[in-house]
C-alpha cells in the first residue's frame, strides 16, 4: 500500500528507563511493516573546546545539550518521505563522527529519548506519545551497568553525574513531560508485554486507515458498510425528495450520535436480571448535554433525544462574513473571532447562544451535520471553552466532513473528539463541501 506519510511515535522516559527495550518490542511485533527507530542521543551537540576541558561539569541531561533543530528537520524530512542522514555521536570523544547513518522513509518512525516529549516542536510531529515509567533505583542500576560497559566510565563517576545532573534534570524536564503522553507504560522489573501488544495493535489499525485518521488521534470515522454507503448515496442525490432525504439523513445522524455516546466515560454497574442472576455492565455518564450549531445542527437534536431521554440541549448561532474595514484593521468586539480561509479573512460573529447554566460541569455533544472549513465549529468550541467546558469533554459530531475542517478543528483543539461518517474531497466554491450533500439545512427544513 502506498503511504504518503509515516506514523511517528515518540518514546520518552528517564535515563535507562527501558525506552529502547519498549521500542525493540514494538519493532518485533511490527515485522510486517517497515519500521525505523531513531535515538535522540544521536542528536547531541558536539562539545566546544571549553566544554570539553570541563566535561565533568557538563550537563548531558539538559535540553540545551541536544540539537533540537536537527531533530525537527530529520522528522520533517521523514514525514515528507525523504531519506535523511542521521548523525553518529561518539560518547567517548563527545563529538559527532564524520560519518552519518542513512535512514530511508518507512511506515513507522520511532524516536526515543529523554527529552522527546519535553520539546514542543518535536511533540507536534508525533502521532503517538509514549512515556516509560520506571522506578528511580532501577534506572540508576541500569545506568551504572550501561555507562560502565558501553561508554567506558567508572562507577564513581556515573553515580556522581547521576546525583549532580541526571536526577535534577529528570525532576525538572523529563518527569513533567508525562502529562503530554498518550500512553504511560509502567516498566519496572517485569516487562509490560500487554501494553506493547495494545500499542502495536493500535498502530496496525492506524496504518490501515486513511491519512487523516493516522495524523489525528482525535478523529474517528464511523466504519462504513454497504448500508451506510447506500444511505449516503440517497441523501447526496440531488433528485432525492425531501421526505426521503429527511428519513435517511435521520438514520445516518442517529448512527453518528450513537458513535459519539460511545466515547463518553462510564463506570461499572451491577444489576439483577429478572432471572435473579447478576449482570455486570456499565452506567452512562450523567452530566451530558447537546449543543446544536444553528440551523443545520438542529437536525441532529431528534437523534440525540431518541438516544438520551430528557437530555438538555443548547444552541449556538455563528454568522460568517467578510469583515468591514474597521474590523479588518483589528477593531473587534468580544463576540467576534476571525480566521483565514485561503486568501480571505473570514470573521465568525456570535449571534445567539442559549446554553445550560451548568454546562461547565457537563460533557458536550456539539452537533453540526456538515464540517466544511471548520471556522464555525472552531468558533463554537471557543464559546464552550469560554463558558468553562473542559476541552476533553467536547465531542464534535458531523455527518460529512471536509479535510480542511478536520485539519482546523483537530489541530487547534487536540482534546476535542471529532466524529463523522464520511470525509469528502474538499471545499469548493462558496465554501461548500464537495461532492457534499448541498445546503443541508435547506434540504432538511425548507419546503
């Protein structure tokens, strides 16, 4: 299968935490894919003469000891499916070798190193972020063994360096980067093979999906089948009458809503069945509401009510227009937000909102059947955030999405889950999705 972009994984953790071992296990299980592993250690800066003269006082565990620009350029080139020349670092001379290692593009790129998740410019290039969590005493023992055997150092020197530099740098830079991880693997004295199996299965699933779903972990496209494709064919046909359009649109919208509900948190619950036996199941999230983006989004309200009895529903109306001269010059009021589409500056003005008073405490299903440029969706999400809703509690539901809208929402709001049933080719004239379904609101509501 031809791939336009690789799946890039970052693996971080303290020194000698088992990062390389985790990477090796992932590579072993991905034997049917082309996988390349890179080490952040290859990108150490060569020491200056002054630094070499006082090498015992040099902190190799500080972010400044790495060539961050070179790491980013390497990953960007591999992402563009170009080969790269990776530096080779000599830990005895503390200089880069004159030779380099040629690395070809691959399906999966794994970058491991202590600062991989600390560097924001590197994190932005990662599709999956893993942190390997290992006890301090275990890491120290491994560090001593490695540095003595591989890097030609004595035990006393390793312990001194660990106490003076490694542990403080871990506490300051490495440990806090845990919060950026998608997955944290406890890796003490026993190998966490279950976690590795789950990770590799997830990677395989991503590699089988179109590019957008491999790029954004917060994007889900409902698995298609002939029935779903058939209903899409009906609603996309311009000759379909209003009655059939509404009927099949409602069926598809309910599938989208149900998919969204599947991402809400739950807790285990036991009940007794009519036979007198116990059944262990789950209890739905209680704090839930829907918010429709007027007017097309209102078509999804019935689907939500059919799935969630008595659910509260709010509304947001955002108007898109090109700004007047004063606003283009930067004079905007608090109800305006602007975004750029191509060469056009487009302003999103909040016209109306009616939201539950306790919305900040709820999980929100934000509904709009068509995700086009993503500008209205982004403005609506901003409004919810301003009202105190946590970004990770927002799910954006759409029937059809354009890549431009997916990029905008998923990139600007990485903790918002975007769920759709199909991704179309792009945006045509008048900011319409193509091939699309036409003006959804007109076809659904107008006579």
